[in-house]
C-alpha cells in the first residue's frame, strides 16, 4: 500500500508519546519515595499514554507490513482501551485534586488510598471492556453500512465512546469549577484574617485558576474535535477529516507528561538520580501536594 503521510505523522506522534511516558513510568517505578496516591495516579496516566503510543506504532507497522483483519481489530481495540484509560486517569486525577482540597484534613487517610485504588481499578476495567468490544464482534468488517469514520468501529460504538468522553469532560469541568471556588474561598478567608489580600495571595490564586484553565482547555481542545466528528461525521467523507481530528487528540498524551509529571519537583529530582546516579541537592526540593495546580 502507498505510504500515507498522515499515518507517518501518527506513528511519529506515537513514538514521541511512548518515549515521554516511558521515562515517567521508569522514574516512578525507580523511586521508592514516589508511592503517594498522587504519583500512583500520575503513573496510571503515564502507563495508559505509553500503551497508546505503542498502539499507534503497532498500528502503523501492522497496517503496512501485516495486513490482516484480525490484527486490525486487535490494534484498534488496544488503542481504544489505552486512550480510554488515559482519559479515565485524567478524571481520577481531577477527582483526587478535588478531594485533596475538599477533605484536606482526612485526605492522607487509608480511606483515600482505598478510594484511589478503587477508582483506578474501575477506570482500567471499563477501558479494557471498551477495547474488547470491537474484538468480540462489535465491528463493521461484515457490514460496511454500519461503519463509522473510524474503521472498523461501528457508528454505535464510536457514539458510545464519544458520549462517554462528553460525560467525563462535563464531570471534569464541574470539578474544576468547584476547585476554583475552593481556591478563591481560601484566598478570601486568608484576606479576612489578615484584613487585606496581599499581592502574593492574589498572584497565587490567579496562577492556580489559570493553570486549571490551561489543563482543561488543553484536554478539551485535543479531544473535543475528534469526539464531535465521530458523532456527526459520515464514513463517506474524505479520510483526511478523520486524520485531522485524530492527530490533535494524540497530542494530549504528549502534553500530559509535561503537565502532570515534569512540572513536579520530586519527579525532576528523581530524573536526575535516574540519569546521573550521583545527584546531590544544592537546593531544597518541596514535594508538591495533590492540591497544587
């Protein structure tokens, strides 16, 4: 088959995603200190994105080297499960940040750890089920009329996936609005105690709200076009439309390590230890709490 430049770009994107997130997974596994619920969630996100990157690479290889309907179903199911786990992990991180602010006094209890592990188990279980649906028969290989803009997924399958994404996005939007309210309320309480709102408090509050907007905006800008096109698109449309919306969606997995991992000082310090093995801190590193945004 002729080499499609869009497939090449997806493969390059998958390679970058796999390399970035493999480093995050290695750092978290290598460092015994990174075992808090926050880093468990970051590790889950990095693992899901790592698998998604590998899935994009395998999809390219099998598409041009081993052309098989069975292999196509397996790679598509693998990609669906990986990206679903990535989005679900983002939701779990949002819930964790909300709980760390709403229940700050009891956040570090064993109940929180159990809640985090339960959320992750549920997220990965649902993602695995969504990935198995095409493999178990929910595909359009034998009925082309039911195909969606993402072959071999059916229209009803991508509608389910898009509806799940919209639901997750709305939940995250609601939680981030509540987080902004809590942050602003805390700043107001500090201002009342000190009888004025200092410049540092104002800057910190503004920075926190801006960071939340960037996180949610990046997530929405990456996935919303593809999710909307999956619902309104027709398989008769040129495939370039699918590629043009799918490629930005993969960029979210490329940006996630920067937002959720590399900005954390503990992870940066562990990165030095991993690469150098002889890191001696000349400056003190403060571990960011889950409520830091």
